[in-house]
C-alpha cells in the first residue's frame, strides 16, 4: 500500500512537473514580450520627445531667421510710396496665384504655389534691388536749369556758343547784382537790343523781333497778354513757312522755331503760360503727318493754336466768371480787395457788376510798375465804386474788406502761388484779418515746378525802375557810383498755400493742394490722344 501510494505520488509529481514547466515557459515568454513592449514604448516616447525637441529647435531656428530677416528689412532704407505700392501689388499677385493653384487641385495647368521661404527670399531680393536703385538715383547729380546758373562760368560759355550758333545776340549782364541773386540773369537796359541781329532768310522772323522788343520794353505785360501775343506771332510764322526740299515739316518747323523761342527768352524770361503754350505747339508740330501737303498741315497747326486760345484762355475766363456767379462769391455789400492789375480778376468783377451786384472795390498798388492805376481806370470806366491805396496802407484797408481776389502768374505743384511781387504780403495781411483769399487762375498756368521761396527762381527787373519816382527829384540817380550800393527789383514772389483759401479755375473751385491732381489729369489726356 505504501509502495502504491509512493508510486502515485511520484506519478502526480511528474504530471504536475510536466504541466507546470510548460506554464512557466509560457508565462516567462509573456513577461518577456511585455518587457519588450515596454522597452519599445519607452524608446518611441524618447524618440518622439527627441523629435519634438528637434522640431522646437527648428522652429526656434526659423523664428531666429525670420527675426534676422525682419532686422534686415528694418535696416533697409526707406522706400518711396510708389516702390511700396509696387511691392504690395507683386505680393498680391503671388497670393492670387497660390489661391488659384489650390483651387485647381494641383492640376498641371495651374501655377504651382510658391513656398513661404521662396517668397521671403524673393521679397528680400526685391528689397535689395529697390534699395540699390534708390541709392543710385540719390547719387545721380541733380540737373540745374541754365536759367538759374548765371554765376557758373562754364554754363555761360556753353550758352554763349549756343546763341552764336543760332545767330542771336547776347545781352549785356548787369554790372552789379545783389549777391544772394547772382545765380539769376539780370541785363542792362540797352539802347538797341537788335543792333547786331542779322536780317536774312536764315535770321529771326520780323514779327518775332518786334514781339521781343515789346517784351523787353514792357509794352506787353501780363501772363495772358504775353501768351496771346506770342501765339499770334507764331501763327504768322507758320503762315510764312515753306518746307525746304527733301525735308519734313514736322522736323524742320520745330528746328525753325527754336531760335525764335531763345530770342524771346533773351528779351524777357518766358512765363509759365508761355512755356505751356510752347509745349502744346511743339507737341502738335511733331505729330503732324508727313503724307499731307504743306497747306493742309499748316492749316491744322493754325487750328490747334486757335483751339488753345479759345479753350484754355477765353472759355476758361468765361467758366471762372460763371463759377464766381453760381457759387455767389460776390454778393451785395461786399468790399473786395484786389492787388495790381489782373485781366481775369477784372473780368470777374466786371461780370458781377453787370449782373446787378452792389459792391465796392479797393485797389492796392505798389511800386515800381504801379499797375494798379490801369486796374482802377478800367473798373471806374465800368461804373464800379473804387478806392485806391498804396501798399503801406493795405493793413488799414483790409479791416473793412470782406474778400480778396488775386491773379496768378503760376500755380506751382506744391500749392504755392507765384504772382506779382507784393501778392504774398496782401495774402498774409488778409489771413491775419480772417479775410478769405481767392485766386483766379486758368489751368494752363499750372506748373510742375515746386518752389517754397522767391530766391531760387525768379525774374530780376531793371534796377533803374526803382530810381524813378515820378516828377520828383531822384535821390538814387547816381547809385552806380557807390560801390557798396546795389538795388534789387524782384518781379515775382511766392505765396504759401496756408494763406490761400480757394483757387477758382475753369474746372471748378479747388484747394491749392489739388494742383498736382489737375496736372496728372492733363498729362493723362495728352497720353490718350
């Protein structure tokens, strides 16, 4: 029995050992698998952490590069408004291209979207190119017109050669000038301006010679009058012109009138209105077709001149007068102050008087021209009640004034008014008395030149005009004998836009700061034609 039990125990022990060993083997394998999984999980987590740290490092690096690029952009020179607009338009176009590519779903025909890094690189290259162009433009020497380089010996030699080539006599420069205005031309009053002028078929046309003498002597003055007289003279020149054989009218006529313009400029500096009229005439001469006859071509040019006179001068004056009437700028009981003599201001006041308006005019005048006397004579002849004072009483007369009307030699691109010397003083007195200042000016007197003072560009009159004071004995008749004495006779002054309330043109009532807008409109009209 004992042996049987011992055998059963041995058998049970063997069976249990056989069963438990495989279980232990299986359990050990599972534990190993679990350990391996845990190890892999830890390795994956550590790898992902390392990857995240790498991404963070790359992001930090990208941010550093962006900051560096921003720093580079900030260190770039300032761009102009046009350059910034060009960059914005290019960026907008690239953005639209990327949107179109995304909408097309990556088709082959659609443009591929540029990577952000590529776009940033393109912008940096563009910034560098614009900065280089701006720096090169700044380094370019500024071209100064010959008309304000009278103190430059080389320029005067070049001008003398040009005059000699065109067979135009050079005027005698003034003996003594104010040192501040040495860069401006000032001539002595000569007995005969045309003494050495050749009268031949290749010389200056007689009508141009007569006109130049009238300019030099002051017989024709005023922007409108000088421009009308010049256009009338050029009409006669065109009528008498005959195209030489083997030449074209569009080229030969333009070369023919160049000496005429130079001669007129020698007699007296061209006004802004005359300069714009000459540009208009040259533009139409160069656009004259070559397949038509001389008679037809000359008739076309004459029609263009008549159109300029009618639209830019005569109808413009009608429109300005109409705007003054419609906007009620002159009403009953007004006391209007005018300065010197202006044809457009005289037209506006006379038209308002003809409409039955009851008002009074104060004419302010100043030496040496005393042009206010002519203005007073014309207004009194129309039956308008007027008063006449000199410049030293302008502040007293301004106390009872309600409006100030001024004429213009030119409206500059920066909004300043260039007119007869003394105009800026009248505008300043009116500003201090809270009296509105209105400028009547045709748009053909608008100039692209900008000017803030009366020193850089101006016209110097004859200093002897300051000596004569009517019938009284002159105390300065021997001023040339005193080496320390010089006389200055400025023709124009510049009025800042702060003193101007309104500019009345044929286009309407505009602020003086809108002059560049009108110039751009006119340039666009010329480009369209």
